C-alpha cells in the first residue's frame, strides 16, 4: 500500500474527495478541514494499492494540486486492516509489478545528478577495479562493480527515451561522461605515479589472464548487458535492491574504466581502446534493454487496465467527510 497526503485548497476539496471515493483500490480516506497551514487548505489522507496509484496521482495532478496545494506519497511498510486488504484485491494486477511513474521519474532524476557523492563513489570504485587489474583479483573487481553508482544515470536515459525527455537524457549522459571522466583521470594519475615508482609495469597486463575478460568485448558482453539492463530496470521499479546488486556484478562498466586507466598509464593503447569499447557496449546494451523493459511495462499495464473490468464495490451511504 501507498499512503497519500494531499493538501487541497478548500474550494477544490469536494472535487478531490469525490474523485478519491470513486477510485479503485483506495481506502482509509480522512479529511481534516482547514488543517493545513502552509500551503493553506484542507488535509486529505488516504491509502491506495500501489498498482492503482498512477491513475489517482494523475487525476490529482490534473486538478492542479502540485501548484495550488501539495501531493506526497510514501510507502506503507505495515498495514493491519481488512479494508486495506480488500482494496488491494480489487486493484488490477500485482503491487510487486506496478510502476509508479511519478516516483520513478523523480528517482532517476535524482540519480543522474552530478554530486560529490556520485563522483566519489565512481572514482573509488574505478580505483578499486584498477587495483584488481594490477593484482589480478576478481574479488576486488566484483567489489568495484557493486560500488559503482552509474546505473541510476543509465536508468534515467531509459526513462527519458521512453517519455521523450531530451533534457533528462542530456543530464544523464552528462553525469556519465563527467563521472567516468573524473574517475578515469584520478585513477590514471594514481596509476601513473605507481608506474614512476616502479610498482607496476606493462607486463602486468599481459600476464593476468584472470581479468582479460574486461578487454574482450564480444557478443556475450552485449547479451549480458541486455539481460542486466532488463533486470536493473525491473529491480528499480519493483523496489528490489538485492536484485540490483546482482545487476552491478553482471556488467563490467567500472572494471573497464579501471583497466583503461591502468593501460593509459602504461602506454598499452590497444587495451585502452578495447576497454573503452567494453564500456560502450555495456552501457549501450543496458540502455536498449532498459528502455524496452519500461516500454513493455507501460504497454502491459495500460492494456491490463483497459481490458480487465474492475467491478465497483457496493458503497453504503456516508456522511459528509468535510465541511
């Protein structure tokens, strides 16, 4: 279930409440007249099944509440209520599969922000991957893959392509370009210093077959990227963070950046090109699969909502909820 907190101008509250009372999958409706102080208005509270939330949020938005009032949505971790269970049963589909598009839009927008945390995590992950390349440690490379924060920006590109938001696509591409640019530059500097100190030399890249998969992009790399992109989008929309960790482990974006950094410091330009190609293949595959996955989710849910009649439950006469 999701909990909605709506601040409505007093003159619009009757329309808001009428719409909510007819919504499928909604229950625990409460109206507190004049309770809101900033912005001023009536406070409307309700719970709604996740799979029915998109229509209600869209209707509330059409009523102009984001500009004249407020709409807040939060997840309900525990709800002990028979009426809430009935509300979930009457809503179409499964809440696990439902995509709340407004929530997804704000999440991917936030994840594509160029912040100090984003740059720091990506730089640290790339350096760990570079050390994994130097010492031929698959464990370090896997750790770096988990630490990388780049999938949020990739998901933003998928969302932007589906909903035709070029500004969001540009923002996410900029985050990826600057993020990987900064991470590779920092890692290159450390690798170059290590080379000057005699800690590493060109021979390490030729002798470590355990990590050569990073510089050997092929059809399997693209297939894995496709599968990871689909799984990543599903994990974000379903709120399955544990599955998203598996996505990070599946693709070699961060390890490719780390390998490229070391190869540049050692002058192994063929490996630099192969690593860059691996990075591009993985990002392209995830974008393609992620966009198609979002498209399938939108088509399936729109068809489901149109093709499955939702019976109206009998409603007993109720006293007015507000004045």
